[in-house]
C-alpha cells in the first residue's frame, strides 16, 4: 500500500508555490497516492480547483499566534498520520523540520521556492533545521549551487526539480498578426521591479515607439501599487502601461500577447516564465537565478541587468524590432525549451523517484 502524503504550505493563495503544490497534489493523487493538503492562513484561491478534482485539504484555524500555530499543525499532522511530508516555503519547511526533530516518524521533503541572496539570521536558522530533512528540493539550479557552496554537507540530499506546466493547456496561440503587447505576470511589489519597468517604458515611449505593457499582478491596494500607479500617470504612460488584477484565466492573456517580460531583482524559477515559454512567447528577463538557462540571447529572448533601467529599455526595443522570421524562430525555441524542462511527466516522475513505494 502506498504511504500517505501530507503537503504542508502556509496558504493556498495565488502565488507560484501554491500553484505548484496544488498541481503536485493532483498529480500524486492521479498516481494513486493518498494525499492531503494542510494550510493555515485563510486564503484559498484554488478552492474551485481542489473541489473539482476532489483533493482533500484542511485549513487549520486559530493559528494567528505562531507558538499556538505549531501545536495546532502538529496535531493535524498526527491525526492524518502521513508516511511522507512535503513542505513548501520557509515557514512550513522550518515547522516540518521541528516536527521531525521532535520525534514524528515520516520522511520529510522540504522544497525551496526562491533564491537565497545572503545568509541572514533567518536563513541560517532555516538551514540549521534542514539537517532534519531527508530531501531538499530546489526549484532552481542556482539555489542548489548556493546550498552546495554554503552547506556542502547538505549537497548529497539536495535535488533540483524545476516547475512544471500543463503543456496541453499552455500552448502557443493560433497564427495571428504580430503586435506589440508585452505581458508581465507577477505580483506588483518592490522585488518584482515594477517601478523599474515603468521607468524603462518611459524611455521607450520617449524614443517614439508604440507598445502596450500589461502587468497582471494586483492582489490588493498597497502603498507600492499606489506608487506605481502614480508613476505611470507622472510619466504619461496611461495608454501603454496597465496594472491589472491577477486572474485565474491567464492562458488566454499569454496567447493574446506578443512578448513576455520579467524584470524582477531575484527569482527562484518563475511560474510565469515557464508558462510564457510554454505559450511560445519570446522572453525579456532580468539575468538572475536560472533565467539564463531558459532564455538565450539571440535564440528566444533577451536578458538584462534589472538595476540598469536603460538596459531594460534597450532589450525591450530590440525585441520589438525583431524581423518576422526572427520572431517566429524565437517563438519556436521558447516552446521547445518548455517541452524540455517543464513537462508534467518529468516533474511527477522526479518526485515519485524520491518516495518510498510502501
């Protein structure tokens, strides 16, 4: 009999880690594994998806106090009695390690979903606790190298499994007239460099070029969102730079776009980049983390330093002026990259290889 698997995460909001976890839950369930998702913040963007696919899930209430949270989640885990725990994101990873250290009997797989930039106190605490994990999954090769450099004793149990994309859903659009619509799919907040892209758009418009940037990423009104909206107005970009709420129907937006852009200061492996490449879009991205593995200059996109605004503008302009033949070639290469790295089959088989059969 296959062992029960518990998947632990903070919330089921609209973020990339949550998207990968609910997808992993379905793929494991499809392979016959008894699974359950546990989360502790009352956000469930994926409730309809969970209901549609009959994926068991439990919201653990009353966890506002962090100490009480640990005991309540520990109780929920003991009640489910999993043979395997897979946790995503820092706080759930650290809690899962504490549970394992306290004597709970399960195989623990922690998953790193971002790139560590420095070894601050919280990072050191996390990696100290990772001694209790049986496997450390990173979704970027860059994070795996970081672990190998700073914690070589953990290298043997670290493995990289990039994000997956449903390649049958995220597909290139039927042939259409090429335009100048650039899509960004990322939260509107400082690490994603929204203001930097607005400044770059100001330069491009100043050069007399026409284009539209559609940034899908507003969750709620925040001071940074307001600052970005004010900057768009100040720069006179109301007709060419749009900040749009997140949507669960993003596939059509990729297919309606002509290019993808990701100007963030740091990343793990971006779900949005994986999806955009799957839809055959040329990508214009910051040269951080693994972006350069999936986006190659003069092949399927352009890379830039996210701290250098004129360079962002320059690379976007180069993309806009690709010849039709170059553009079509870039689109084909992007799709091939996605098929090579982001297939569901590769993703789930990499996970199953880590799981005991019985």
